[in-house]
C-alpha cells in the first residue's frame, strides 16, 4: 500500500510504502515547484520499471545472457476515451535473434502491463 501526505510548498506530496519514500509535485506552470515526479510520470515509471525488471527476471529464468535493459514509456492522453502507453525497449548483450524475440515477447507479459489492461474500478474507503 502507498500512502501520500501533502507537504509545503502547496502541491508537494510525499508518498511512501512504509520503507521507501519519494516526492511528487506538479510543474510551476500548474502551481507547483516541479520538486518531484508528476502523477502521470509515476504511471509511466511504474510500467517502465516493471518491464525492465520483468525482462531481467525472465532472462535469468531462461539463462539468456542479457546485458543492461533500458525501457522508455510515454503516456499519450490525446483522446478523451483512450490512453496509450507507448514504450520502447533497448536490450544490450550478445543475444541471438531468438533470444531477443523471447525477451521482447516476455515484456508484454509484465505484471503492471497485465494490471493496466484490466478494467479499473475505484472504491473509496474510510481511513483506518
């Protein structure tokens, strides 16, 4: 579970999982200081980090000698009824075409991507 707490300046938010913490904020043009990740950037980061970790985990599991993995994600919200997560993956290391293809296919099965594909619903709970 993530908890978030407002801080000063006005739009700064500190969030934590109980062990780690980070800051979120909005850009100055929106009234913030830009002192942390924006909320939509955190969605992009969630997918990018999951794909990166998942590729490394699958490579380890399959004995594929992948080197560094770099993933870029961009959230496109141009249409009111659609959200598109555009992503690119860069794999380094001495990989055969088959190994590269296996890891790229594995990327499409990362847990966060599977979660984002599901229909969301929201339930507000009373604070405990």
